[in-house]
């Protein structure tokens, strides 16, 4: 993490750093310390320290990029622009904690600005552009939900952070924290000299960077590495090239070497192999070693031939075999020279052992000269084989896993994602499923509520009829508070999707399990893409188990699904009542997030007294509360009892057969809006 932050400070054109890690690993502490190491900023007001600008999760687009200065427009009648947080972060650090909870379109805005070094605003009749060169750093806890791969790909470097399990290291961390709390000024003074040395090295590396040469041998090595890992597009090649040059400058060299390329690859490539939301990111040391050997073979083979003819691409630049890395497209060039570099690379995942354990000096020490606490791989949520469910059937006999290797399903095998939404207009968290009134969607009409921003035309139209009675004959518009109109914006929200999965003995046939597993994975993938929260309830034996409480991390849901056990009776009523309990409890925590229920069962309720009447009564109770639901009938065979269909009528749910969840049928079946009260 230290190395990635320092390299981004040396070369802001890398595109920023995403830090992923479990809670309590000092991610925010390290990021805030970076601003103190950056060179002073010299502007028209003189020299000032580099700023650390924090962007809150609830920030609006106007606050981030800037907007029309309405006060000056309405008071003075002149057009003026009010810069946002991106302008304030110029030549400093822009820090976004919990970036995975930030709305996707705002993440896009940040990454565009980090790549281009400028902010372009075209809105409200204003055309404005200003420089915004900053080190973008985002932190996140993967347990709270992942960034979409498209956004993750655009970060320059990405690292994983985990707390050490070594007792001595943990003692040292606690001791330093207690020392700091006892005497903050004295503690900082102990490390002042070391901090100054790192700050001087960053400044020297920035000055040296334009002279660092990236010859064709190392450029070919970079291209071969990216081709070996089959990454999409050219962003990875550009990020690795820039990071390798920054690393060479950091260690005081004037030329990129194979070691620089390897360090850059460890920081910039692992996540790019992630093709599906549920694929595990990362590259092992063995995989990187193999790729480096293949790249070396490619370099050796090229050296024995005439090499690549660059003139075939229309580049007449003489090839002297070694160029400055500045010959690559650069973000800090004038805007007219960037051209095709708009989509430059930014993205990576956790470094392997070499980059993670190595300090900025290339050795095993941290920048301050202290012992670098080692960290193992990021620890994910508990993946016990039972997935939190019961360990056996009603007689204590263990069932077999519901599915093997669910999370490894290739994206190419994925079924079409259902289009399904809660009817009406909600007010939930930003997402991509159901219609909702939001702070950042498209403006639909003026509104009396001004909390979502001012609707300029609505305000003018409200004030216009009153100008004569207010005595205005000329000059600026005469306005009062009653004229102000807000912007009613409509977008999409994420929902809470509660899966109730029947894993009883009647569902234990292998082909049925495979089909049910595929259906749930399809729906979970859809929930991931639409930014939903998900919960999973397993129904088997004598009770229903909440194997996954509501979470935004649907990849955890897939892993838990793979560990579910089957066998025993079918307490359907308990499963439906457990879903009702989960929905009610989550409503207290997040009252604006609307729920959806997905029930996968054959309808054969067998657990407890009067199992079928109790299940139907529970379904009618949920229907009476107005919850949107879908029933997927898993019954197969020549003779069908149709119990799941009856249950769907009691639940007032959309009804699908399991075999319909193939091909384009599912998309057509659930594409329409499912109104509450629609029976099968």
C-alpha cells in the first residue's frame, strides 16, 4: 500500500489507488498521512501545503465537479461558475472512503478527472474547464460490496490490505497507537526526519521522471505480459508502463528494468483477469513467474528478428532503441496533445508478495525506516462448508453440498439476467433496478422541495408573474424565497432481494440441484449488476436458517450458496416467516430500501404441524403487506402437484417454472413490471 501510494504521488497520471481491506487496518490513516509527504503547491497566492480533500459518500455531482453560482446569477445577473471538490484537490490528494458505496456515475466522474488532469463542465448554460491534477485514493471494505469490474478496471493501482496475524506485530501496532494518544506531538516528532526524507525522495523522483527511458525491450516485455494475462483493452499496458517508469524514478534510476516491470505488474494486473462479478481476483506468484518467463522469451525472440515495424502504424518517430517514457501519451501534457489518451489505464488488484513486502527503497523496510508489518492475504468472510446452515438432516445426518464450484462459473455460461423491479416510485439507495426519486437522476420537473438542487427555469417561471407587483421595471430578477423551486429527479434504486431456497430432501436430485443453483446464480448476478442488497435463507430439516444476512456483497452470497446442504423435511412456513422477519428488521435499519422476495421451491411443505396450510397462510400474510415476490417452481417429472403455483397465488407473486430459466425465456418472462397483486 505504501509503495502504490508513493508511485501515484510520483506520477499522478497513473490514475489513482484503490485500497481494499478488512475493517480496522489503518487504510484511512495511511492515506491521510500521504498529503504531508507531497511537495508544496505554488500558486498565485504563494506556496501552500498540498491539501487532502475528502469526498463524502453522499456528495452530489454539483458538489464534486462544480456548478453555476446561483447567488451571483440571481443577485448580480452575471454568469459565474462555482468550483467543486475536484478543483480544491488540485495538486493534492482526493480521498474517497467507502468508494464502493459511492454512486457509479460519480466514480466515473472522479476517474475521468484523475486520468485527464482537467475537469470539463457543460451544464446549466455554463461551459467551464479547469485543471484538477490530484492523487486519487479510494478505500473500501469488500464485505460491504464490490466495485463493478468496469470501475475497478479504471483505477490505476489496486492493493489488498489485511491485519497481521503475528502477535509481535499486533503488539507493536497497539503500542504505537497508545504512544500517539499519550503524546501526539512527541510521537510525530520521532518520525519527522524519516517523513522529510521520503518527501524529498518523492520530489526528486518527480523531477527525474521525464528523463527515465523506457526502451523497446521493456515495452515489449510489458506488452507480452498483458497479452499473456489476456487483459481487455490497452489500459493495462499504459498503467504498467507508467508505473514501471515511476518505480525506476523512485529508486533513482534513469532507465526502466525488468524488476520495475515486475513490480508494476504486481500492482496493476491481477484484477484485470476478472471477467465475471463472481470471479476471484488476483494472480499468484507462480502465475506471474510463468508470465515473466513467457515475456522474456518474447523479448529474446524479438531481438533475434527485425522487430516490429512501427511505421505500419503511421509513426515516423526514429527508433533509437531507448526513449523517455514521456514518449507515451501523458496526462500532464497540454490538453491538445493528449488525444487518444482519454481512456488511459487505471486499474489493478492486490500486489503479490514482492511488491507488498518491499518498501519504497526496494528493500524490506518501510519509508520511515521501521519494521514493515507483514500481512497475509485478505481474509474474507467465513466460508464454512455448511454456509451457516444446519449441519445435517432432522436425524442429525449430514446432507451433501448443494453445488460444487458455483463461484467459478464462467461468465460465458451465465444465463440472461432477469429484468424485474418493485412497482411504483421509491426513495432508496442509488442502484439500477426500480424507479426511484433520487438526488442524482434525470431532472423530470420542478418541485417545491429544494434539497435536491435548484431548478433554475422553474424558479424563473415562478417569479416571472410577480415582477410587476414587486415594482421591477428593469435590472436583475426580483426574487423571494417563495419563488425557489427544486429539481425533482428520477433515477433507479437498489432493492433488498431475499432469497428463500428450498434445500430439503425433495430437492436433492442432482440435476434439480444443478438447475436451482444456476437459477440462483443468475438472479444473484443480476442483483450484483443492479446494486441490490441480498439475503439468503435456507429451508430444510426442522427450521429455516438465515445463512447470509442482508449484504451488498453478492459474491459472498454465491460462496455461501456453494456450501448449502440438502436433505430432510420442508418447513416452508418457517422460511416465509423468516423472510418476513428479515425484511422487517432491515426496514428499521434502512427504511427507504424496498424489498423483493424470491422463493425457489417445489411447494411440497412437509415440516411441522399442518405444513401446507401454514405455508399458504404465511404467503397470504406477506401478500397482505404488499411485498413484491417471485416464485420459481422447481417441481419436475411427469406427475406434478402444482403446489408451488398455488403458493404463488397466495403470495400474489410472479410465477415461473425452473425450466423457463434458460435461454431468452427468463428475460421475456420477467421483463415486464410485476405489479403487487398479480397472481400466477
